[in-house]
C-alpha cells in the first residue's frame, strides 16, 4: 500500500506515520526529516535548504522531487510507503504521479488530517524531540514519560526544539500550507484518492481513524 498523509504543519502526520508504519509494514518517507538530515550533514542540498527551512518557506520542487525519486526506489520502499510532508505543491504532486507511473507503484490513498487551525500554533510550539532516539514529544500533550518506554534513551530524553518551531515561523508555515498545499485537497479528491479524518483527538484515536480510513472502501 502506498499512501500520502496530507495536512498542515502540526497536524500529527509524522507521529501517525511512525505509529502506522510498523502496523501496516510500510516505510515512512518524510521530506522534512530527510532535509534536516542533509542540513545536519552539511551536504550541498542541506546547504541550499537550511535558510529556506528556517524562514518557514518551501524548498524548491526540483530538490524535493529529486530526493523522493531516489528514496522511493530503495528496496524497503518497494514494500509500500507513507509519504509524510510530500507532496506540498501541485508540481510535486505531478512529479510524484510521473515517478510512480514509471515504477508501476500507484498511490492507494491520500489521508487528509483535518485540525482546528487555532490549535496548530500551540501544538507546534510545544513540540520537542529527543536528540538520541529522535522521538517527538509535546510539552502540552505528550511530555517525556508518556508511554511507550524508550529502550534507546532509557526515558531520559535530551530534548531539543526545531529551529523552525517558533511562533513567527509557524505562522508563516501555516500560511504557506494554505496557499501552496491546500489546493492538493481538490487535486486528490478529483482523482478519487482523498480520505478525510478528524485529527483533533488523542494519538491512539487518530491512529484508529487513519487505519479505518485506509481499510474503508
Ligand atoms: P516538515 O518536517 O514536514 O514540517 O518540514 C520542515 C520544512 O522542510 C518545511 O517547512 C520546508 O521548509 C521543508 N520541506 C519539507 N518537505 C518539503 C516539501 N515537500 N517541499 C518543500 N519544502 C519541504
């Protein structure tokens, strides 16, 4: 199964992708994670992307389509994937359709996370991740100590905040979503792939809704 998780920043796409990848035997492909890794490693892509990401803008379609085109051909993605944070523009969606047609692995569904816009800024500014295990916490809704226990950092997370998770950048990222990414809702609805869920609920309830949306006909 090949799916896209669509929704504004802070809607919970990354958290849910991690929860469902094991259950469904899929691999999470997050362009945000890939770009952050490139920035950390100081690669040419990372050097180009850093300032754009910190300002809350979008990295060029050419770069992100290229990253996904390479990643999607790796052996683990052949079993099925969850795209998280990609596509974000119509050019990316067209690029994705072309590359999937090329490898004969079409999309099965696009799950749209509907959330109350007023909650987004609070959710994102509370977000922290562990430098050791990469797990994402939230100081408001899922503080350290929230199950399940972590074997890697022994529940002693070293918490860091993403540089683009401050209030000013978050507002810009939400505006960019509305302008550039929201049109993909109609794009995928027109192609019969859209499944909508109410994502204003606790993690377990949202996971159940995603799984239900994927199995419903
Ligand atoms: P995310 O982790 O998905 O919130 O992405 C963090 C940042 O990485 C975004 O604000 C963009 O600057 C950049 N980014 C991630 N995915 C994409 C994409 N598909 N297209 C353009 N920029 C992206």
